[in-house]
C-alpha cells in the first residue's frame, strides 16, 4: 500500500512528521482479507472458513465476557490462581435466571448465522 513512497513516508506518517501527506487509496476489505489469507497459507497456517461478520454465538461471548470485563478492567493479578478466584467469584454473582434466559434465546442467535462451517 505504501510502496510508491517507501518506508520513509510511512515512518513520517506514523511519527507525526506530516510535512507532506500523500493520499492513499486503501484496498477494500475483501482484498485485504484475500492477501492475509494467502500469506497465512504460504506460511503453512491452516485457515478455517468463517463468515466475515458473526454475531456473538456462544453464551460466554454475550453474557459472561461483556459484563465481567467491566468489573475486571484495570485490575492486575500476580498469580493465575488469584485471577481464577476473582473470576469465579464474579461468575457466582450472575443470577440463575440470567443463565436460563441466555440459553432460551441461544437458538435465535444461532439462526442468525447462515454459514456451514464443515
């Protein structure tokens, strides 16, 4: 993308020396995705197909993580055991009805996914 201007221009843009700022046409996302996929294959990394946009499909994606990450944000733990205790404590604060509601609504979320993975 920056080849015509070389690494110096990219460095200037990243570091803030914007004495001259060229106009770049950024390739569409599809081209980026295709280039990334090709690079991964060349490196011998298996690429699994998935939809470009997937709504959160697993209950932990739309119940556990969003709620708990706010309560754990900014906290640091010296040991993994300390983190585990805090996470377990947080999970116990979620009412049983919330878990039940999430699993009742789960089939609706799954219907939003229109891709066969295998």
